[in-house]
């Protein structure tokens, strides 16, 4: 499929997915569309695979999606080819992750300038998903309340990342509908397996204001990996009390604030050793660890091996 056909296909499906056609046409002028693939398995599922690069940073508001009556949007955001000039803070914000939202939720989609984004998005009908999960669906009841406004973000596990890259890089396949359906279900299986490790809690309905506030807090945490943040700053920024902030943050991101912070620091430590070729001590000191023994224990907790052994395998 050539670039013109890809853009036309994106334009058509943008209209089907709650994005005004006028907005889509303007946005497409800012996008270099490398690849778009739509696997139409409606009414149960729709799979979109796309590779795009924005000429300028822009965003658009996506309205309620109604091509599936009651369903979820599961977006596997695999972002790569990040320019060298991007700051560590920006690089961490752009790391691969998975988002789950109900189809009725309005949301903002952002395309950063000059970054090639490969994304696999699955729209799936709730009853079909419930049957796929089977008897264990009760463990995810918070996702099956049709009128609930939820927003879930999960780090992309190595198993999920492997399948996402396999699907995104595939050029041709025999029995394509069957293949992509199997791969979509494999992605969902691995995602829901990871969600089982989340703390069991009662999920609250979220307003758009609360979702925006939680992402401001998350962005502040990400920007503070080299300089510790004050919890009072986060509370003030969120407009919530400390208890509500901790609860809603854990609900959306699956980790408490401090646990999330330490997870990101270990991811950054691994990147510094892998990409910047820093030694273990250099990576630890750069991230503000004066106690390298504590840094080593924390790294081993996250990666299952000591940092020196891990870096020796690079």
C-alpha cells in the first residue's frame, strides 16, 4: 500500500474512531505515514497497526468510539528511533507502555516531533473479551463495568514487547486475519497475566480532571529521577489529598508512587549502562545513589541479577 492509500485508510478509520474528519485531514499533513494496517474482525475486534512520524508535535482530542457498542481500547505503544537530542526525562516519557481505556472515554492523543511511533491498537468488545478470559474474568471486574471511566497504564513486559515488535515488523502473512487474531489474543493474554500481579483494590470512577492530574504527577516523577521530588509538591500539583492521590495513582499505574519512581530509576540505570556505557558505580552515582550497595540490591530486585553481572552480559 502506497503512502496516499495509507493516509486515506487512516482518514476513513479516524472518522470511525471518533476523530472529526476535518481534524484528521489537518493532522495528516503533519504526519509522515510509513505504514497503516487495519484488520477488521468486527463486531468482536478491530486491530490497527501503524507506523508514523510527526513533522511537528501536535495532539488531537478523540471522542467516544461507537463502532463497538461496549468495549475497550488497548493500545500497545512501542516507540523507538528516539533522536539523540531528546533529554532523559523525555526519553522515559516515551518508553513503551500499554494503555487500556473504555471506548466511550474522550482522550488526547499526542504525536511528538521527529519520533517514529509504531503502535498496535486493539478495539475489543467486552463480552468477547470476557469469554476469552474465561472463568478468571471476575479478577478483572473493574474493566467490565460498561459505564465506568477507567484509565489503566502498564509497563510493557518483555513478553509483550516481543510480540508487539513481531506484529509491527511483519510485511506479509498467509491467512492474515487468522494470524493477526491469534497475535492479538496472545498480546491480551500476556497483558492480563501481568495485570494479575497488581494490588487487589476497589477501582474508582475517574474524571478527566483526575486523569490529567495523575499524569502531571507522573510526569513530575519522571523528571525527578536525578533530583528527588518532595511528596508535598505532588500533592499540591494533583489538587488531591495524600490518601486519594496514592490510591488513584496505584489504580492507574499499578504501582505506588515511590515504587513507580524506583522502577523508573532502575530502567534508567540499565539504559545508562547499556547505551551510555557507564560503569555500575557511574550509573548509580549519576542517579543520586550515594550507597552503591543499596543501589545494587534495588537493581537486583528489579532485574533478578546484580548490576555488575547484568552489565557484563551486554
